[in-house]
C-alpha cells in the first residue's frame, strides 16, 4: 500500500510509492526506446491487454471491453494511489502519515495509434474533454477524495511512458495539492482586497496588451504568462469566470477543444514536436456539508485554467533549491513566435 | 538586463533571462556531448580562457590569474543575474517587476580535470567549503542581496553544462527564495509551539530510529528524509544547532567534507555515477539594522543543512501540476542500500 507522508519541515505531502519501477537493484529510468505499434496495448482490438474499462464512449451496438470505442477509460496498471481501504491517518513521532488511498485512471484518447493530441480532430478532443468531465464528476461522489488532477505527459522527456499512444491521466487525491492551495490562497487574498478575480483582471490586461497572447477566440485566450516558469509555457484561460473545469458547461468544451488543438499544433510545428505536460487547474470539490462560506469564496475568487509546459530545458539545482525558476526567453518573444506559426 | 517578475497568481518570483541560450530559432537543450579535456577552460594553465578571478586559494608565490591555485572563483560567463545597477522595483498593471540584479559566481573546485566531487580528497572538499564561506560572507556586504544559494549541478541530467570539470555555483539574490521562506515559516511555527527546533527534533528521532540513516559521525548525520521527494534524496544535517552554514565555524567544515565525500562516493559507487544536484540551505542574511527580533527568531528556529538529489527519474506532469512529489522507493530501503555500499 503506498503511503502519503508529510515533510514536517515544509508541510508538503509526498507519495511514497511501493509498486512502481521496483525490480531489485534497478533504480534507473533511462530506457528511451519506444514500443512499436504492434506491441501497443491501447489500440483498438487490444482491449484484452488492459484492465477492464471503467467507462467508454462507444459506437451503438458494441460491447464493453471490445472494439468499437472512441475514448476508453481504464485503471492504471501502475497506480500511484490505491482505490481500496481507508485513509488511516496517523502520527509517527514527528511525522504525519496516511494510507495512499486515491484513484488513478488512464484515459485512452483515440482507438488509433496516434501519439500527440495535436493530431486528433477537434471533435475527438471534445470527446476526450467530456470524458474528463464525466469521470471527475463521478469521482467527486467518493467522499474520501478532495481533488482530481487531470494531466497528460506527452513524450519521453515529459515523464510519459514508452508507449506513444495518446492518453491522459486522472488522479483523485485525499488532500488538496499544495500548488492548488497556493493558488487558492493567493486568489482569495486578491479578491478580499479588490473584490475582483485576479485571473479575470489578468485576462483583461493581457487582451489589452496583446504582447503575450498566443491565440484568442470569443470564449478562451491562450497566453504565455508574464512570469513564465518555463520557456514556451502556455496557459489557456476561459474568458467567462468559473472556478471548476468539470462544471463549466457543455458548449465551452467544443471551443476549448478547438483552442487546444490550435495551441498544441503550434507547439508541435514550431518547436519540432517537443515533449510536453498539460494540466488542468480546477477548484477542489465543494460538497454540501462542507464549510459553505468557504465554497462560496472559492467560486467567486478562483478561475480554472489549463497549463501547457513544453519540456525544452532541464530543471537545474538552482530551481530545485530555491523555488526560483529561470525562463531563458522572455514570454513576449515566445508568444510572438507561436502567434506566427501557421497550422 | 534580466528581470525578476512575480507571478501574481501564486506570489513567486521568476527570473526572465535574456542572455542565456539565445541563438535565434534555437530553443532546445539537447546537446549531450561533453567536451574533451583539452578543451576544458577550467583546468590549470587555462586561466586566460575564463574571466579574471574573484578569489583563489593559491600556492605561495603564484600570481593572480596564473597557475598554482587549488580553488578558483570566477564570475559566470552566462549569469542568471547581473551585478551592475539597482533594483528599480516597479509595477506594470497587475504585475511586479524588478531588475535582475544579483551575483553569479563559479567555484572551480580543483585545478585537475576531475568531474565528480566524490573523487576529490576530503582536504580538497574542505578547501572548497571554506571558499564558499568566504565568498558568501563577502557577498553579504552588498546590501542589495538577501540570500546566497550555493549549489552544484553534476552531470548532464542535473542541468550541468557540457564541460565535466568539478565546480559549484553561488547566486546572490535580492529576494529570499520561496522554498527557503517556506522552510523558515514552518520552522518558526514549530518553534512557537514547541520551543524546540524542528530539525533538532528530527535529527533526534532519526538517530534513534536508525532506519533512514545513511551515515553518521560525531558532528553530522546523513539521512534519506521520511517524506523524500526524490528517490535516493539525502540530507546532511549538523547535529549542533545553527541557522547559518557560513557562520557555523571552522572545525565543522573538515567533518562536513569527510561526510560529503562519504555520501557522494556511496551514491557514485552504488548508483553507477548518476547526475545529481547539491544544495546548501542556510538562513537569509541577518544584518544589523534589520528587524533584530526576527533575526533572533531565525537563529533559534532554523537549522542549516545540505540536500543532495540524485537525478534518477524524470519529474512528470503530476508533480509539476500539484507540488505533489512521488518517490518510487521507500526511503528506508534507499538508506539501507546506501548504508551497505562500501567506499
């Protein structure tokens, strides 16, 4: 059973996994070979090579765990967290521990052997986003979970696995992740002072300034953040205020899919198909029976968004030691570059 | 001039560099070739190939910027921050900016073409540590700086450069880095409640438990932290309480050098010479004229230490998106493994 352990010197939870990459004496992560298409377990007609599906978008008349699907959700075979059991929160001298309870699902984004989400149709990406929404809303029913992170690792340098079949992952966690907590606290402070959402203000300033805008439509804006941590980092934000990706409503997902395809295609074409990570930042679950004043606050002050991080440079000791990131090209230049890539 | 920009959604300063890796159209960082010894500018007799030295430990009778040195400090040729000018703090709508003023020095740790600090003698490592101390105490005199980070990137995967000559770096910054602030805040909270240093308590518990101890001597303990973020992460802590590495006193540096050599050699031998980062976490400058009550607090509650992070796995989207780290092997197992490596 994996454990969640809290670093007492900094108040951060860490997952201590016991079931990943555990061949005795093999501690390394240096296998860059990718499997061939015929070995890919995520393709259509290979359904028996994966665990049984949790959910699938299926053609009419096809059977569970058989071919004929468009998007398919399966449990991770190497889960960071385990679905069974309770949290069993406990102390150990100075230290805090709980069982690594959570959910870890894999969303296979296409039945075909396509690697990059940029190469899916906007319609297919919309189906993927709707599947995210459906699974997140289903995981919310499990009272043990406070948060679901939806993310994608594309390419070897991103932490993606050897198999190059387009997929994303959902992790439901029993604690709110520290990065999201920091965003919530900062957004709340800003709202308390200004009575406005900091993200809404940022979107307004960016759309007026234009220099960091990569792409814009009626409902979304894609920009390189003013204080980018990573070169070519891009955020996609909905222009309409809302704290929760999975509650933001159906028509938006089509527009988001079109914007995602555009931005990911610009990154693929302009930067020679780099590895990237893709993350949805959304509010934690706000269930009835919780502190309703707190939930109301989050709905007013937080603003969901997507962060896309191309993996072009390595993170060095300076960044790791200080929390200071170094972005080697000003975001105004990377935005201009991406704006001018035609796709 | 590089800029420090603050991400308003999370309150984190980012360095936006304008002078590193800036060949037009070249955004990538994929050159894994290492230079040959004859091309190394850091070896003895190549002194004219580097900027003029800031300081050197020299044999009697040798000349500045000539051969005959043991440790040599030079300015970085690709500095993250620039020594000239003032901070010029300013706002830009929603955003905060200041000039990227700071110091960036390279400490060449040996005149010979040796790559890994593990292969230096304990005496040589002691000279390096004393050089760190001397330079940090000198940089403290510049009132613009709040902090100096001393760190090392060893090997390509660590963010180290192509040249494999043993060196470390010092960066003086005009703001206290967020990671150090988090440690200071957490340590203060613990001290306020318990009237004890959290690190001292941790050292006591670890030395009693023994399961996470990698090596121990009269003055230092090396351990894999209970909530390790990275597989085989090792911290070295002084048993005697003190908040400031550069004020911790001369006899300690010899013992620390011996401990460092031991731990780095175990990592090199046991893990097949991996890349690693090495960071000294120490208190910010506490100058006269500052808030003296605050300084007294830091001296009581903070505890300097060294963090060593072997780079065995890639950091994936999940970690980047949440601040949650996943450690794939329990630290009790990695400590046992390293304890049993003979060097």
